[in-house]
């Protein structure tokens, strides 16, 4: 029986171009025509909230096949406190290996490492069908609201996992997405010109566009 070697390690500067291209290939035309995630990680690496100790790549028999990274942010609690938490992503696997279990392995490893470093909780936007298998649930179950979301609007995309049991007990408040995640389309387009040309397509199921 053939065996494969899966390894996880921290991203290095030498990986940057390959990781950005991996992210571009993974997200292209998925959520919108083209994608912005490859530019996003390019920007996030230089942000003060970027957690270098949690900037991971995943290799399969020496081939770089996935990545995940974390940012520090806060919950603005209703009682006036600012509760430190993490957010996550982009996280991805190369297109030809999606839906084969590698994404869950990467997710579980990186979240475990975040817990080992003492972080209390991770909140981010994702699909409960996938992330629920790794212990995430709806953030509303913890009393946490998504910023700028009207009352009564669908918040099923907003997920949370405590890394320290009870970390969010007694806390209600509003989660804040780090400002570095908001990028200009013109900057994305300019950055994308440094990659091989790809066709932007508007496809069914895209969230934006």
C-alpha cells in the first residue's frame, strides 16, 4: 500500500510567491469572478495583527498543497471590554486535492497550534458543513454578533470555536473584522497582473460579483 508523507511547517519568505499562486488557483472564480485572496495574504503578512507563529503551509511528499494563517482581533463586549480573539484565513488546498480530507487535517493542526499558544477563541466566516466537523459552531450560540449585520439578517456564515473552554462565558458583543481584510479592487487587479493571465467568470453560486 502506497504511503504519503504529510508535513506542516511555518511559511517562509521563500514560499511567498508559491503560496500566493496556490491561493489564487484555489479561490479563482469560486466566490466572485477572479479572486482577491492571493493579494489579501500579501497585505496581511505586513499587518501588526498578523500572527507569524500561526502562518502555516502543508506539504504532501514535498509538494506544497495548502496554507492557513491567523490574525489577532477583538470582540467589543457589551460591557465595554475588548476581548482578544483570533480570526482565520485565507485557508486553502490546491484544487486537485480538494474534498480528500487534506483541508480538515490542515484546519485541525493549525487550530490545535493556536490553542497551544494560549489563544482563547477563533471567529471567522465559513461554511458550517465543513467547519462544524472540526468543532466550530454558530457564533450566535456564544452571544457574539457580526459587525454591521442588521438585526434578524442571516448570520449562519459567522462561526466560532472556543480554544479555551469557557473563554466566552458571560460575554456578549460584536466581533470586528481586522481592517486589513478590506482591500480595493483596483489594488487587487494591479497585483494580479504579476500572475499568468486567467479568465474571470461569473458563475452560479458565487457570493459576490
